[in-house]
């Protein structure tokens, strides 16, 4: 940690749990990242890096100021806003397609003070009641005046529905929102006040059983969708979703459908300022199901159906895309879904720095030979406009 600039230097293999502790000990600093302490910085921060502080601070990749990266020709280069700019742009959203990042220089934030962790559990009532609760949550988070101090998610499971999140402020400020009036019904309310950043981050992991069990391998399937503030899920489709969840055989009892509020600081960054392509997202849907020994066809069909109900019923659903951090090997056009309008430029850069596709996985960016001549040998300056997808709806 450079205590004059508060820039932190970290290796690509650093785990998020260790990163949080080291930043804290180096001066009470922090950055945005996810809740899984066993996840490595290298993959997380080069694909997005969403978490409970993203509305406040942005994604993990928004904190990257510079990288050291090993390229396909075995060269080791530094990339930042003034040096190897195209590589720097590509790493911030599609890093695995371009090289191995061995070092990050990260902008850090001052740890927040008091924060309130809240939850409302709905385990009684019908699926129709849960549908009504979801509609109220969507209306609440879609308010453009909602403070960025609010992080929120809604989690649907076999036993009911939970609205949970973090408010970055005092308990008195939180109480003034009177969330009980926004989410009435048969719910169990719980709030915990934190004045310790490490304890809060630790609580995020504990809430979903990731503190000790997050590193255990399991067989799972996952799907994702992004939703922008222009096209919310229609009430009719919400009803269809909860009817589907009630009536469809899952093939497993261990499944989750999570809607994570995004927006805020993430939306401030222009769509083409980095390779990360979901700057217009208001919230994400991520669905998971875990199997024993394997994931059954019935379970995969169940998750596919959840996505189909939402995608087919919501205006603009065909263009929402998917978050690359929630890997889905069954996507028909993964590159387009992951990187959307940024894909052509990624393909051009790939053609220059990795024309033989050394850094390859089934859903990585592919080189396009016809684009190679469009870039200079040294890679040009980033072609970044201030246009935002969130302003085009």
C-alpha cells in the first residue's frame, strides 16, 4: 500500500478474503468486490467483480489502475491508461482471453463507517404472495432517486423468499426509510449494525454459507440475465415466474434464484470505457442449482425455464445478455451475450496480441484476421466515447 496515493499492489493469485484483511491492516482501505472469500482477484477483477459495495464504488475492475500481464508471445508488459491502452481496456472485462495478469495496481477507498445489514424473510403464505412481494421490491429498487448507500437483493428458494442487503450509513438513517412499509406481510425482520468493515465483509460470506464452505467443490448449473432500468419485468411475467417456481419439478432441493441490485456507480462509467459491457444494468438475475454427483437433466431444464420465462416475457429480453462471471456453457452466442457492443473491438485487439488464440477457452474472445490491420503494431489509444447504454432507452 502506497500511503501517499492509497494505491495497493496485489498479485493475481490473492484471494478476496486475504485482500480485504490486508487492505484493512494497511490503513483502513477497501475496494468493491464479491462476497466469496476463496475467489481469486485475477479472475474476479478481470471479468467484472460485482458485490454489495458496487453501487457505492463500482465493480472490482473499476478499481484497476494498472496491470502487469504476460502475453501470448511470452512478453511481460505493463498496461494502464497511457501505456498499452488497448490491452488495458480489454483486461478490464475480458482478461482471460488476453493473458495472465501477474500484478494489479488498485485504487482503494476509505472503509465506510457504520453500516446496517438487513433482511426480511418471507416463509409463510402462497407463491402468489411472494410474487406480490417481488413486485414491491422491484418498484423500490427501480426508483432513480434511491440512494447509492443501499445494496439489496432478493433470494427465492424452496422455502420462501428473502430480501436482504446492506445500508451504508447509520441505523437512524436506515430506520427513516421504514422498509417495513415497502415490504409488508408475514415476514421475519432482522437488522445487525456494524462499525467494523472486516466483520461486515465476514458476515456477507457467513450469510450464504461461504466463509468455510465456499471452497468446497460441487456439481452445479447456473444461468444469468441482466435487466436495465428501461424495461422492468412486467407484473404478469412476475406472476408467471412464481407460478413456474411453484409448479415445476426441480430435480433438487438446493436451488436459488437471486436478483441482485446493481446500478449506482457501475452505471456512471460509459459503456465502451472498458470491455465490461453491462453498464446499463439495474439488477442481475442469477439462478443456481446443485446436484449430487451430477446435475440432472430435470434440474437443468428447470433453470433454463426460469430464464425463458423472464427473457421471453420482458421487453428487450433478447438484448439483455449475460454476466461472464456466471459461466453458462449452454449459451448459443456466449461472446455476444457477455460483451455485447464491445465484442468487435475485443476481437480486433485479440487479433493483434494473441492471433493464434493461445489464451483460449470455450467462450473466450476469438481473433479476427480481417481486423488485425485496423490496429497499429503498438496498439492505439482507446476509442472511448461518453455514450451510455442506460441513456439510450
